[in-house]
C-alpha cells in the first residue's frame, strides 16, 4: 500500500486535528482517514 498523496502541510493539519503523529497519518489507509475526518466533522457540527 502506498502512502497517501497529500502535501506535508495537509498532513501536519490532519495530525493536529486528529491528535495523531504525522507518520501515522501518512501510513493510514485512506478509508480510515476519511472515516476519522467524518467523525471529526460530526463533532464540530454539534
């Protein structure tokens, strides 16, 4: 599985929002990352 095709700036922002190390963001499967972002979005809308 290849690393996510995201910019370093995006990886930094995601790691801050999700409280996850940048290395883990880069190697996270895309579907799991999308799921986490959806959960984060739901929390923000509350």
